[in-house]
């Protein structure tokens, strides 16, 4: 039994005298492809962004107003209603002495 164990342990040794396998060129091909795609992406992104995501421009008209037109007043009747209401309350009771 002990002889089998020592024989099995001896067979687990790594043979260091064997020549190394040649380095794979696929690693370098993938790395260079990644670098090329990254460089193209960095240079092409501003062009794509400018063409795809155009900023909307609003055109306005500049008009000069005479003093006669400036005296026109607008009167309207109605009331203003808030979209939101808030309740404000202090965490500590007391009075405000000065603001």
C-alpha cells in the first residue's frame, strides 16, 4: 500500500526538462484588434455624436419696440393656483424672536 502511494506521488512530478510550447500568436492578434477598435472608437465618437445627437436650435426674431407700443397694458382677471403645497413645521416648539 505504501509502495503504491509513493509511486503515485512520484508520478505527479512536473517534468521541467520538456521544452516550452511556442507562444500563441492569437493573444497578440486579439490585443492588437482591441487596440485598433479602441482607437477607431475614440476618433469616431465625436463625429457620431455630432451627427446622431444634434442639439435642437430655436430660431427667434428680434424686434425693436417704439415708445408708443410700450405703453400697451394687459389686464386679466383670474387667480393663481399652486401645483404643489407644502406644510412646514418646526421640529422644536418655540417662538421666533428675530429674523
